[in-house]
């Protein structure tokens, strides 16, 4: 029986990627800690990928996974065989399989891995003392002539039929065991007699994909023989309609009990409840219709939905659609509230009550959609140990990476943006921050450096800190580099505090690295990190002490869907400024401000801030204003600045909408929102506006 496996392609891509990323994490942990439990986890990851790839017909992935499984099993048998070169080879195999999975996701044939397979085969021979087979042989559904080779197409890649591989040479050790699985029944049927077995299985209640697990069981059993009396029927199994997770079937096969148990042993989330010889009863006598008797073996009816389907996987695109729709509902509710204000006084109460109830329901729905989008930071921090190992190896460093608080959740949209910034900060910590082992010993430190990544919740923000115990940053050198690049005047540099000077590392081209490597050192990257963090409504802070190390602090909102804005008026226009970037607001007489090179300076705290007219920055025509006017103090790339505005309109909790073309090409605009009055308001990105 053939079956279209394309419906399971998305699930395969997701689960295979998760298993391969887990395998990489376990390898790094095994090399660092040597924990035996990690080896078992690695074996499960490799075995799961092998089984899933075989079921989907992706033999090139299954073969590599099988070789990895062989090597992991050798480590499990003898932990002394673990060495750095073996870990390097296994990590390379993991990367190749990930690349093959990504190729499948793009409807391309998996990349050729013949060179890697040769290296894996040599390593298997070296660590086990035996020569592995040329390729893995998959159990066939039934004996049948092999099909003629067909061109690789998207449909062929998702075919459930396993590709039969040629048997290994007869001179190869253990060749008999490899070939046994493909001996035609005409040769081995004489020695075995078909027998019926009653098989009962149960799928775990926590299984998220009972239909996939049930079909995998069906495929394993049909590979051994003929199925009779399958309950629930195959169509129900494929749809996941499995009452209480129970499956029962009779299997007619020439294989023994151990072969059946082995075929079912490694199917995840499936328990073999019982396996015993079936009693083949004679055909039942006809039962008179009037008797009302029901055959004893009639399946139980189930009027309830499948109790095991408690969770489902949801595409992020669908969650994005839900969030956009709920955002529109919030805007429509705000519009209704504004319209209600113009109604006669005596007719307002019922309208306001209805709008209030509608707003409460929509806000609750919004919160539920947001909770569905929340994802643990471990989604991206789990990739850091592997990256830290690779960077340290290339730079000949010794480093311990410690991660805490990764279970804290953030909006998935923010996490997707944070992966590259965190990786860049990690590169900076290891490449620029940590000294070589010799220099660390000379400075009285341990030879191994330490990078700590900690995550914590602070009210409605999530704080991510990455700290190293390396050489630290030199504020004076950063000022000199910024002045040399023309990014800062000497006078402004002299007024800067060290804390402000550290942020100069985020200016394009400003770097104090003594050497440029393929990893970092060109002064490109920290500006991108700061930009990404600010684009999602967060802030970046840098603290450092010479000889003690550097700490990068990212303060992030829980979500980017709703932003808190300070609304300001310029001429006839209203703009939104993210409150997270606003330091404060004050009034001053614009004609009495100090000036330096025609730049107005506003006294603030213990210093002077440069003043920019928001009308000039945005190109809005506004009548000249003299005398006292409002100024908004904001964080900029090179320190704090003051924006001259015509008025402060108020604060607003707004639903952020992305800009469409060509507005997204304009520097200084980060999004748009719509007020309850129906008026659209642009949200400004002040640092980009100043640098445009």
C-alpha cells in the first residue's frame, strides 16, 4: 500500500532540524563534560533522524544518520574512544544533515555526502575494528522486483517507498547480516512458516502527532508481513483519530517475536502493550437478525474526540495573521470610542458600556494570541555552545560558556531578530574580549576564559546580559578612534563619560581591535546589533572595566505588537516617539540657549545637549516659534540629544503596523499606527533620523 507522505513533509523538516540541533548541543556538552547520559540522548537524536528520513524516502540523509549512529554507539560502548577529531567529524556530519534538510525544504535534492560518508566509514572502522556496510538496508514492505531508477523529483523525495540499496561485497565482514533483510521469500520461506500475532499498542497521551506515529507503526509492521483486523482503520490512523491512543492488529508474518519487538522498539511515543500468538477462530455462524446479538469482536464506538490531541503545531504565519486581525479589532474599538464622544449626553452610557465590553474581550483575545506567540529564549541560546566551541577553536582560546534563565519567554517575532545579534556579541566576547591562555596566565587569571549569558524578567521587559572576564574595553582608545573616523568632534569626545564612550563601539567603522580576522575586527556589526535591538523596541548598554571584562545588556520588550509612544506635534503633524528611548521632557526659551558652532545647546543635568529641530529633521513646514517651547530629551547613537517640538500631545499605547513600500525605504521611520480618531501617526527612529 502506498501513501502520499507530502502531508508530513513540514513535520519532518521541523522535527529533523530539532533533533540535529539537539545532537550538536549534546556533542559539545559531551566533549566538555563527558556525561554518559548525553551519549544516550545523542543516540536517540541520530536514530530518530534516521527513522524519519527513511520513512520519508530521503535515503541520503538516513545513510549519514546511520553512520553517525554507529559512531555514537561505539562511544556508548567505550567512552575512552571519544576524542576531539571524532567530535569534529560528528559535528561536520550534523552540519551536512542540516544542510540536506534545508535543501529538502527548498524542494531541492539533498546535497551529495559521499566524501563525508567515506570519512565516517573510515572512522567507524578505526573505532570499532569492523568495516561498515556500503549503505544501510531498509526493511521492504514485501518481496517485489526492484523498481527501475527514476529521476529525482519533488514527488519522489516524499515517496514512502524505501530505496533498496545494493548489497555490500561478499568479502565484507558481517555482510551476511546486512544482506539477510533483502533475501527474497522464495529462498527463506522454506525455512520459516507464517504465523499470526496479536499486537496491541498505545500511543502516549502527550504525543503531539499521533497520526504520524501510528502510520510509522503501520509501515514497520507491513514491512514484516500482512496485517488483518486493524483497529482503528488506516484512514482514522492517518487522521489521528485514535480513541485513548489504543491500536490493535493481527500480523501474519514468518518473522519471530524478537523481530516484531525490534521493529517497534524505537518508535518514539509508542508503547507495545502486548504481543502474543493470535487464536484464529473458525468463521462465526450466521446470526439471525432478530436476535439483536452483536459479535464479540466488534470495535467499540467512540463518541468523543481523540483525547490525546491536546496540543498542535501552528505555523507562525497563522499567528501573525491572528495578531494583525486582533490589532485591527483594537483599532476599530478605539475608533468606536471616539465616535461615541460626539453622541448626545443621554445616549452615551449604553454605547460606552458596549464599547468597554468589546474592548475587554478584544484585549483578552489579544493577550491569548500573544501568549501563543511566546517562545523560550532557549530557541536561540541553545545554538550558542556550538558557536562558542567553533570560535574558540579557530582563535585558539579556552572558554566556558554558562547560560542561565533560557526558559524565559519572548515574542517569537523578537526572537527571530535576536539570533544574529547574540551570535555577534558572543564572537566579540571570545575574539576581542578573552585573552589567549598565555596572556590570561600572565595576568593572573585562569587559562580558560568564561562567558556568562543570563536572562531575567524585569516587570514588562526581558533583560539579556552577556558578560566575559577578558581584557575589557578602553574608553580613551574608542574616543580616539571615533574622532579619527570623523564620527565625533574632539570637544564632544572630551565631554563624554566612559559609559557613553563604550557606546561608540556601535558606530560604523569604530573598532579598537588590533587584528582583523575572519570572525570580527572590522568595526562592522555592533552598529547592526544596536539597530536590531532598537528596531524591536529595546535598548543596548555596555559596561566594561579594563582587565576585568565587558558586559552587554539588552533590555527587550515582551512583544513588538504594542508600543508605548510619546505623541508630539510639529506644525500640523503628529509623530510618535518610542517611550523606551525618551529620557525626559522640559521647557526652555529657545532664544537663550548656548551655542557652539551655531549648534544650540540645552542645559540638562550636569551637561549640555545638542538641540535639533524636529521640523527640520522631518521636512515638515512649521511657522517659526520664539520664546519658551518644549524639548524632548532622547537617546542617540553618540549620546543624548534634545528635540525641539511644538507641543506634547500625550502618551498612547499603540498597535504597531509595519511600513509598506516605498515608505519603508525612508530613513527615520520605524512604523506607523492609527489613533482612535482614525489619524495615522508615523513612529520615528531618531538615531537613524539624525544620521540620515
